[in-house]
C-alpha cells in the first residue's frame, strides 16, 4: 500500500506576539512563506490576532503567541481574542465542546461545556483539503448552532438551512447552505452583508444578488466578504479600504503616484511633472465600499476553489494549486517578500518556484497560513 502523502503548513505576516510563523527568529513579521516547525504534523490552523491554535494529527492543540500552552485529546479548535473553543474527546466514545478564555491557557475550568450527542462530532477527514465542511468550528458539530464571540456563546441555526459552512467576520457572519445559497447577517456599515445597503441584519438573510448561482465556499474578512462558486468564479463585496476587494483604492494610487513622481523628479523635474499630468488627465474611479457582490477575474482566467480573508487582505487558491493574495500587506501577510499593499490579485511566487501545490489557506487578521504539497511529476 502506498504511503499516505501529507503536505506542510507555511506561514507569513504578523508574528509580533511570538506566534509560530515559519522560523520567526524574534521578528515582528515574516514577508515570505516559511514552513512551520512540525508543519507536516498539523491538520488544522486557527489564527487570532495575538495567538494561533494548531491542531495536530495526533490530537493535540498547541497555542502559540500571547498564549502558550497545549492539551491532548483535541479534534478541533477555533481561536479568537475573547474566546478559545476546543472540541475534545471526553473518554470512551464521548466528545464535548469547551469554551475557554484564551488567557487561561486551557488550565482550570472552562467558561462552558457542551456534551455532544453520538454521531454529531464528526469533523471530516484530517486532510485540510477535505470537502467535509459541516461541523468545522465555529459551526458546531451537527450544524444546528454556531459559536458566537459574545454571550450567548452558543447561537442556534434553523435546521431547514442545512448549513455546510459558517464564517465570522469582525461584525458579520456568512452562511453557506446545502443548496449553495449564501446568507449574511450582523453589522453592515461597510457593505459587508452584500444586500446593497449599509444597514445591519439581525437574522440570516438570503443574498439575493447571488440567487441562481451555486456557491461552494464562503469567507468573511474583517469587514469584507468573498464567495467562490462551484464553477470557480469569485464574488467579493464590502470594505475596500486597503484594496482587499481588488478594486481601485485611492490610498494605493496616491502612494504609486508619489513614488513615481519622486523618481522622475530626481532625473528631470519638468519631465516628472509632465508625466504626472499625463497619467492624471482622467480621474480614476476609486471604490471605498462595494455593497453588492462583484465578479472578480483572476489573472490568466484561473478558477478558484478556496478563499480566506484577513482583517483587510484576501487570499484565494486556484484549481491548479496556485495562491493569489491582495489587500493590506504591511506585515508581509501577502507573501510577496515585501510590505506593500495591492489592489489587484498577485500570485505568490514562492510556491511555484518550489514546485508546491497549494491545497488550503487560512488567514489570520494580520497573517496567512498555507497548506501545500509537493507537485506530483506528470
């Protein structure tokens, strides 16, 4: 029997609290993908702002960053600044859900515990690329409730939704149901709900702009949203402050203009002025908020299969195993060897250069984790 192939997790971006992110070496940021220590033993990654939860294939959860601890008998973990949720083996065939304050380092008594009924704890395969989404935190096993960052921590979901995936942003939630429809609710002041307004929604509301299109994946950023259709199309909406929607943003255009003019003026002041006037003859159309889903094309017409969002950056995996990132890049979370921000999708060359096929991506608020495997020779 052929030996099962496992890939490796890589990390890049903010690591100012010492959270595991490649080699780290005491730096506050990593600008290019680096393999995590024991990255081949990790099956799930859940990053928060100041710490990261890693779940190994052996059933350990390891916390790294502002919180440093570990615990055995764990099947899944979900990290946020105010709440750490773990799915743990209870002994025998039992499983329970535990919610902790991150600062407790999994010591003492949890905030609350929920015993799971038999059969509800199935989490799908260990492989990060597994298509089994139901039951992956913050969606609770059984897909009839989800974990909220604020009390009440356990929020019920209508059974008729047949939830496949649920993602939480800073102020909003996205839900993908079994029929491929998308629902959104929560805060909407940045257009992140996709209903064409900036109003909040208290209950899950169908995203009418996407009716008739079957979605396969959803991702919630700080204040923006992404979904990927079954045919590989990307739809994106919400706040575009740092170019995270891959739409023109004024701040990046002004930075480019200043840099270009400075270089030109060093050579010839007059030529620099004329070039700036020529480029600025027609005002660019800048977009700060996109309240409806907008279709986004990747370079070379690539089809997307997975997406993840950070606070203000976006990452997408293509069908051919390439990674594209864009948006806010101050801490190197885009993986392009610098701290530049981008308002267009750009391929992360590290994986292509090292003959690696990207299978999954998980964004923290200011960093990015990627699961990749060696490409098989054709």
